[in-house]
C-alpha cells in the first residue's frame, strides 16, 4: 500500500486525532481495507500446499485461543507490536482500539501456528524482486522471521535515532515513524521497512475483525463497530422487517454466554 499520504493521515469526522504530525488510522479506511481484502481474495495467486494428499470433506477445527501470556513474542517484542497496532487503530469516541481488542494476542497465536511458518505454502525459490500483484508472496522470509527480524531492526533504528525504544516514543513520534515505514522513507538496518509495516498493518486489521475464537476482536468490538451480526444461526425474525436497523448483538463461533438471548 503506497500513497503520497498514508491512509491514517485522513481523519473522518468523529475520530480522535493522533498527537500531532502523522495521524491515527481512520475507521473508514480500515473498513475500506477490510472490504477490499474480501472482494479481491479470489484474484490472488493459487496457494500450493505442502499438506498432500488432500482428502474430500477434510476440515481443520479451530482451537479456541486462551488469552494471557505470549507463545512466540518475547515481552519486549509484544510491547512493540502492541504499541504499533495501537497507533494504527487507536481507541477513540467510536470505540476501543487494537490494544483493547487483543490484537497482539491474535498475532502471537497466528505466528505459532501454520501461518507463522507458511507451512502450507510453496516456499522455494526463485523469488521475484519486483513481483506483480498477481504473483502473490515473493519472499523467502516466513511471518515469524519477518516479525522477529523486523522488530529487532526497528528497535535498533529507534535506539540509534532517538536513544529510546519504540515504546518510549510519544504518540506523534510513533506516528511519523510508522508513516515513514509505510512509504519506505525510513531505512531500517538490514530489513525492509515496508515489509515490517505491511506485516503488522495486515495482521492488525485481521485481528480486529476476525472471530474472537482466534484471540482478537475481544468482546466483538470490531463487529460492533461496523454492525456485523456474526454467525447468528437464525435471521427469520429480522427478514420480515425490511429497512429497519439490525439491533441484535453479534454472535461468534462459540456462541454467546446467554445463548437464548434474542
């Protein structure tokens, strides 16, 4: 995602402005990005899996994520990711942000699973240096390597430039740095600034809107923000009332504590 002005620099009415300079991502931009991911997913390159042979009706049941602690991130790495994500989706008058939604837990658990090692993707060369959008992933680095190497490079840059960690920068400094990473203007030592930005940005959006069973979207804050009903099994009572606002609370894959509530 490249532009002259980062998407976070445009604030919709009602959104809280970040502390100067580079501004927080708008809810409108996030919704547009999420919709784009959904509508363009069918145009991506075919995924070649290492899990062969595939059997019809084979399924991979989801294991509910238990919050608390980190399985991949160190404490310092988790703090950097959480601070970064909190600037991408800050809490404001429209609702909680990435920090409150548990996005860092979502990313941590994804990195410990098949996604973290690209276990089901073809990861042999050659890799194109200037890939077309239709060519899909063109990096020998797995998501685990991108995060571990990228965070280390970001921290080295911050220590050399500010004599502080990323987490110790104020909000305005963090915003300007994130904007520089997005546009490739910040030169991290031995790592692509755009790769680090894209990894954290993409996974933050996913964690904010994914089903809570995966560890993010805590209390379904992302779904409540956009009015998404979730996976409620029965909509007959609202189908008979067209053009009226949908007021029922969202339902996740694990249901609701008060299952009979309607």
